[in-house]
C-alpha cells in the first residue's frame, strides 16, 4: 500500500526528477554532463562517509551496491542517447514507463501482490505514458511511435525504462539493507567510475571535457543536487511501501516532465501530451486510493 508519508516523498521526488533531466537534455554533450554530475556528487557529498562508515556494509549490501551501480550505469547511458535523439516531452514519458517491468519483477522476486484496482491504475499510467507520444487520437496516430522514424529513439528509451525497473527492484532491497544515504552514495559513486570508462571509449568527446566542465560547473552541481534529492526520497519510500506502487506513482513526474519540455524547452505537440497526462493522473489516483 501507499502510506501518507510515501505519497509526500514520491510527489516531491516527482516534481524534482524532471528538472535535472531538463538540465541534462539542454546540455551540449550528455555523456560528459552526466559524468560530471557523478564526479561533483562524489566530491560534494563525500561527508556522508564520515556519518555512515563504509565498514557498516555487509556482504549482501555490497552485492546490492554493485548490482545497482551496473543497472544505473546502463540506464544513464541509454538515457543520454535517448535525449540526443528525441524531445524530452516525447522520450521522458517512455523512459518513465518502467512500471510494467517493476510490477512483473516485483511480483516474482519480492512476492509483492498488488490489488486488481491498483493493477488497473498501473495499466492506465502505462497507457497515458504511451498516449503522450500521439499527435491526435486515431488508429494511425496510435501506431506512429512504432514507425521507422521513431524506432531508434523508442528502442533506447525502452532500454532505459527496463534498466530503471531493474535498479528499482535492487534499490528496494538495498534501501532495506542499509542506510539509504550510504547506499545512494556508494552505488552512484561506483556507477560514476563506470561512466568515466565509458567516456574514455568515446575518443571524439574526450577533447571537450574540460571546456564543458569549466563552462557548466554550476549547472552540473545543481543537477547533482537535484538528482540526489529526488532519488533519496524514493529510497525512503521504498522502505515503507510496495515497490511497484512507488514506481507507478512516481510516473506523475511525467506530467511535470511534459510541462517542463513544453513551457521551458518550447517543444511541440503540447496539447496532446498534456491530455495524456490526465490518464496518468487517473491511474495514480487508483493506486493512491486502492493500493
């Protein structure tokens, strides 16, 4: 079920999450920008290691940290590629459509059984996420995202959604195993080193690293703080509520993401995408009321 505290945590997170995504989308080089989010975060929040010592992590905790680092790395790599190919108001909702994967994996691995009405709510959220891609309500428009023009961006966005579901399941267990602040710091720092290795493979991009860091250091710092603030709230929500419900309810961030894309990034097809957000809101209500 979703408790009142979980609801507040998720809603605040949902409002914050698209903000750092918008900063990433607007950046010149997404990979360099995201790598620097990792590096600045690792330095900025290193004081957490004095409050929550690494020695407190047991063997199971390290397994969760490594698995989460891997899942977050692949999610972030696919997210960067997705934003290089498509509008935020188009791709962000697809990336956030991980609910269906979480529902299935959560039921299998975590033995979490959602109520029938809550399942209907998750389905409505997924439907709303898909409808945001439509320019009009018709059969031809409904299949448009699967056409060749959208195939590549859809593929990368769906991979990002899949790895988002994977890290959500792992992070649920990790947040129960140790203090969420320590868990977040460790997996995010380690996935940052993975991202560094990824950049080193991209020879043409490496030459722009220092220029982008020097120019965008304040924006990157803000993005690091926003991402940390957004996800630490979710980790605490995981500790007290069903992971499938938390991830599904978090899809309210789609409404904020679409609004930011339309009004701040001046992206097109605003009316259709905002209308679809209403379907997501209805699904979220069913989860809150009957979860």
